[in-house]
């Protein structure tokens, strides 16, 4: 019998029916499932996976292809050298329980879906959203409307598929975000590629100013 106060601190667990989840109970059937990984290991794992797959694959000692993929077994071996508790299952647990869809595993390979600073070409399908959104701070909005949106530290500009998501992202950096709407269809007709990375995130090389409008709220 597992006591409830014990469950509260556990980060990743697995339901036999619904897979990996975070917190004390399965998101679908509410059952406690099987313990997989605690908070502190999850944090170490998450930091290493994010850093390696988004920013420094070479210095971590893994080879990345041009679409951002890394061999899962090689990656796990590299991690085992750093963390002796490491197991391959933890990578599946991290990826599958991530509500933001930060990573994916496919054909024994793993990659980050977005957030890269390393130079890669992601091969996602074109977005079909008529409009996309970007949250800016009041200080930067005029500069963006004049020059367009360019990536600064990252490889791609990250756009949101809804006004609400853009506001949510921007609130991390600014108290009163200004939401810019992007005329996605017109941009695509003019040859600008807008790639769907997750249900909420679209990546672009840059968005020129003629497709940008401030949403009045
Ligand atoms: Zn379940």
C-alpha cells in the first residue's frame, strides 16, 4: 500500500493502459500507476536532454543529423557516463509525459521538436493555420513591425497557433504583452515556409513586416 503523501513528490509514473504521466495520478483513469522517475532525476535528465538536443550535441559527444535527430542508444550511453542511474526507459518517460511536446522519439532516434540554437533544418509539414500569433513586449513591438520578426539566439522564430498561446508564452518575459497577428496564408503564398512543430508552435526562418499586424484587445 503506497501512501498518498509519498505519491505527491513523484514526478513521472506509468499507467499500463495510458502510458507515462506526471504527478500522482494518471490524467485519464486517475490510478497511481507504477513509479518511474523522481523529481530531481527528471530535472537532471530534462536539462541534459534539452541542452544536448537543442544547443550543444557536439560537446555532449553525440552526432546529430541535419533534421536534429540523434541515435537513441548512443544518446543513452552518453547519459549513462554522466548519470549512472540512467536507463533508456527514462527517455521514453520524459518524452511521452511532456505536455508541451518538446521532444519526439521515432525509429530509435530522438530529437527536440523546437527551441534549437544549433543549425538544423526541421522537416515538418506546412502549417494550415490562416493566422499565427507572436507576443511581444511593449518596448519591442515597434521594432518588430518595422523590421519583421527574426530569430535572435534561436535557429527559428517561434510562432503560436492561437492568440491565447502567444499571450501565455509572452507573459514569461513581459507583464503586458502586445500580440502580433501574422497573415500566414499570404506569407506562404509569397514563399515563406511556416512549419508546424507541435499543435501550438509554428517555426519560421523570419517573418517580414508586411505580414504583421497588432491585435487590438
Ligand atoms: Zn490510466
